[in-house]
């Protein structure tokens, strides 16, 4: 009778109803479903609240259906013309034919990946780009602010996190100075990442004629569907993309983390045009100010650099048909022949990425993964330990970065193809966040990124089978729980 009374109690009835909602509402990955059921079982009431904030996606299609249509219009306009009057879509088809012919002669081994990124992510392929790689915030922001100071027509800025601190005030003043000179300055902030950043921080910019908008305030999409992109475009000619947000911690000045190791790119060339198109799509969706029309001024002619880099700007999010960055990671891993290097602050792979890495290691490929040793999210860290422990048995080598905080999101395959961007190796980046990565087809650049990985190794502690086998029981328990709920982390 006591058992029957518990089952019929209000708390149990509410849990059963919401458990049914989790199971039957919409098509879900079974791992995500079981993770939410576990949370609701272990945390009655609180589990329901967490699900409503983080798990319920019933509004997803309604929220993003209109955005998908507007984005398609922007991309069609972008592909159908450029400042030289060319049809970019036809040019892309010509590129594919040329890459296919080159690949047949062993010149390039990535033609099928280029094609996949075009189809799944509408990612334009461009050559002759100039790439500069930053591994720390100081040099990146010095460079970006110098480019902002030279702006003559437009500055588009999009970040997930913007702190209320000295670096932000420095950036805002630089933007305000350009706005006073008649430069069109638009700043797009994520509604959750900048939730605690007061609007007054941007008042000097708005008083100077600049514009500030928020992408999806928390009430619109709960805590999910965050715009995790970090993009800056100056005059349509210079672009920045990568892992660094705006704040003193990204300069290594936060006592909690110390030195901040990251990966960010400065681009010059036609690849910048795709960053511009992405910003326009996200800005127009925010809807606070008048939409930015797709016009020739946004895409000025860029000089192709002899010997410059080939790359694609690849975007994905809950509004896209395909998880294109997820697919790109899988394609890179599955296409590896010699070596895979991965840096990610949040390593919580789904089954497909986990199995691909394990198969690569079992095939004799040198697979190395680096995560932070000073994590900012303990559950994510314990889940990562669980996954890495299983991968050690397959021959993967894993490292814990100890110098400060590792925030770099970098993947390098065979020192030939590389990815730098905002997407972590986790389910949230694959399915829930709006992300952007640069996929780079340049052996010299890929070798530089690989060299930085190897230079970080002395600042790491390597995980070994012996260490993992001897870890405390408390760590094992934390890993087990974190692994179980990892699909929703």
C-alpha cells in the first residue's frame, strides 16, 4: 500500500506525465531521452524545471521556420551575384569540378569534403585567403582594434559573451569612435551569454550612432539555442572568427583561470564575405533594427593572394537542415590516414564521433586529444574523463592542459586539413548552439596549428591507463553520473 501511495502521490504523477512528454513529444535521440528520464527520477520537481529550461524544444520549429526562409533568401542573393557580376553558385560548381580532377591526380584529398560542406552547410569555397592564427587574447584584440580603427564603411561584431570590464569598454569606445565618423557599426549579443551585462555598457556606442541588438533573449528559447558565434567583419575585407569572447578573462587576467589558451583567426579574402552573410542573417533575425539588405557594398572585391589559403566558412545551428559542423568533424576523423589532433574545452562526443575516434585509433592512426585541467564545468569534465578512459584502451593519447585554461576548439588531420571555430566536441555544439567554423585546406596553416598543439604538450599532464585505473571511487561515481547525463550537458 505504501508503494501504491507513493506512485499515486502528486509528485509521482507529475513526474510520470513529464516523463511521458520526454519520451513521446517529438523525435529525440534515445540517449537524450534516457538522460532526461534519469534527471527527473533523481531530482523530482527540479528535474521538471531543468527540462523546461534546457530540454523542451516544442517551439523550435515555430521559432526557426521563418528564420530558415529569410536565411535562404540572403544566401540566394549572396550566391547569385558579387561585385564583379559573377554567379557565385556556378563558380562553386566549377570549383568542385576542378577539385575533383585534382583529387583524381592526388593533388587534393578533400574534394568530397568540400562538396559535403557546400551541400549541407551552403559553405562557399574560396582560395587565395590570408590567414593569421592567434593563440591568446592579447594579440588578437590588439589586431582587431587596429583594424576597427581603420574602418571606413562598416563594422559588424557578434559575440556570445561580452563582459562588463575594461576590455569591453576599450572595444566599445573604439566602435563608438568609428560610429561618430559615419561608419555603420552593428553589435549583436547573445541573450543568455550577455544576460548579466548591463545595457549601459553599450550606451556610448548607441549615443554615437551605432546599433546594438540581442539574439534570442532567454524567454524566447529558454536556455537553449544560444548564438555561440564570435564574428567580427570590418569593411567586408577583414574578418575574425574563433573561440575568444570579449572580456578580461580572455586576456588571462581572471584569477580563477590564469593564462587563457585559445584559437582565433584573422582572415582577408573572399572567405570574409561568408562571415558577412552570416552576420546579416543573424542580425536580421534579431529584429530590433531595420534589416541589413544584401547589396554590393557588403561584398567588396578582394585581391586573391598568390599562394593564399583555401577554406570554407561553415555554419550550423538548430535552424539548419543538417548538423553540418558535426558532419565536418566526422568527415575529418573518418578521412584521416596518419594523425588526428583535437583540442576542446568540452569533450562530450556523441556516439558517432566517439566510435569514429575509437576506430581511427584501432586502425593505427595517431589520435591525440587535449582538454583543460582546470575545468569551468565539473560535470562536463567528469564526463570527458569517462569518454577518454574508454578511448585510452583503443590507443588514443589524452592530455590535461595545466598552464591555465584551454579554450581552443581546434581539429587537425594529417597536418593537411584543419578546423578552427566556435564549436566544441559536444552534443550542445552539434545540435543546440549556433556555431561557425573555418575549415582550412592549407598544409602550411594546418602544420602551424599542429605545431601549436605539440608546443602545448609540455604544459600538460598525460592521462595514462595506470592513472585512470587507480582513480578514486568518488571520481568513478562522478564519471558514471556525468556520462549518463552527458547527452544533455
